[in-house]
C-alpha cells in the first residue's frame, strides 16, 4: 500500500505539457519579420550591402530598363506604297457627271462620281466609260488635287472596253507614267488610287498584289469583260477610272469593277490595251476604231459548248459575217478560225480587239486563217467601225 509521500512526490515531479501557441502569435511574428526584412532591403542593403558584400542588382543600376521593348522595322511594301503614292497621287483626279435618266413619264438628272488619271500634261485624262455615262453625260467636271475644277470634254469612248479619254483646257499638269501590263506577274505589288465612296475620300491609297491575269467577268446579261487584271487592293464605287500602279509608280491598269459578292476581288483594264488609243487621241485629237466585220468567240469556248474538237490550237472562230464588211469582201465565212494578225497570235476576242487598236482606217493586215484544217493567209483592208 502506497503512502501519502508517494503521491506527494508524483505530483511534484509531474510536468504538464506546454500550452500551444495561438494563430495570432504567428501572425505577429510574420508581420515583424516583414517589417525587419523591408527595412533591410530598402535602407540597409542598398547602402551597406549592395556593391560591397553582394553584387548590385540591375534594378539599382543607373541605366534604362528594356521591358517588353518592341522594335518596328518598316517593310519594303510600306516604303514602296508611300513612294508610289507620293509620285502618282497628284495625277489622279475626281470626275463628277450629270446623266439624264428617263422614267416612264419624265427625265431626271442623276449625279455620278468616279476617278480618272492624267496621261498628258496638256490635259488628256483617262477614265472609265461608265463614269461619264458612256459618253452621254450632260455635264462633266474634273477636280484636281489643288482644288481646281474644270469642264471635261469627251474625245473618245468605248463602252465595250469601258474606257474613255477626256480633255480639259489646261497645261503643265502633273501626269502619270504608263507602264507595261504585258509583263505583269501574279503576286507583285499593286496599288490603287481613287475616290472610293465619293469625293469625301479623295485620292485614297490602297495596296495589295496582282491576284490573277487574263480574267473574264460578266458585267450584265449581254456583256462580258475579258483579259482583266485581278487585284486584292481595295476597290470600291468611286474608284472606277482611277489607276492601278506597279512598284515603280507606273500605271498598269484602269480600275473598272469589283465583285460585290466577295472581298478582295477587284478588276482593272490592262493599260497596254489603251496605249495606242491615247497616242492617237493626243496626236490626232480623236480615235476611230477599225473592224473586221464578224461576230465570233474563242475556239475553246465553242468546243466546250458544242462538244466537238476543232483541232485548232487557239484562235477565234467566226460565227457570222457582216454584209459589206472587210471580212465579207475578202471571202471570210462562218467556221473560219482566225489564228493571227500580222504574225501576232490571237487566242481570244480580247486579243483581237487589242491588236486592232494598233491600226488606222485604210491600213492593211495579213490574217492567218484555219479553214477546214488548211491554213491560208488573207490580206484585209480596215475601214471605220
């Protein structure tokens, strides 16, 4: 049996477990540590430690910081576009016209706005035929970069090509340089200048590339435009008649149409088609078209429509000959295939039309004709269309 001394000794030797510290004490310690650390890093370290005991951090060095630095290097395209705009913008004009539209009971005037490009310092301007109502506009005004507004006179117009040449009474005008549309390549730079959506946006510059060559588009139920330049440079209503330029600032086409159902689908008429016309108008004051006197189509189109093989590489096939025409006088007849004119190969009606612009009334040419598989040459004399 244990005595009372045992219990007394037990109680005196027994140590109670220490009490746990509350969460509040840890918070106090953390705060104190933060304060001490801040004092050291802000006041003590920069003065006594950095640069003496430990290396100086970059943040304390006396030099500029480069955090998320962005360096923009202008591309060649941007430089080229700016240079072309500077060279050619002054030669681009705005064209307004008043056309008379007939309704059932009355005639009302309708205003139109388009663009044009000066091609001679003596006031000759190239534009689209539809900008001036295919030559039937009652009033034509030409607006220049310096704010001058002059009357425009129609010297030549061809609705089938959608081209026209105007004349204003002025000299010493800034004019554009004409390029060579026969050497274009898909993918090269194309720059359009014009008045999209009206004169509020005069001489807007858009850039892109040549997207395609020798394109054909249906402009209405009866007419198709052929041999066009396709570009993704933005072309909108009002750009019509303005120039399409290459990287040298040379005019390579005249903007004429945009496919409304798609984006980035603009079309221009190659400048080489109209070069002989411009030359003739400037030298002679006008230009008279010559013609052969037949209706026809491409051999490829004819073969596809009728499911036959004409065994002819290229050319245009005659469908109908006009009476008393040059074609009629030299004995051409339906199903004859015109292969070349003076040695220049003809693959489409557009090719033929373009070649005919090189001739004047009274000129002669040699046609290479495939008739029933036999090649013959025919000498033809051109007369006025």
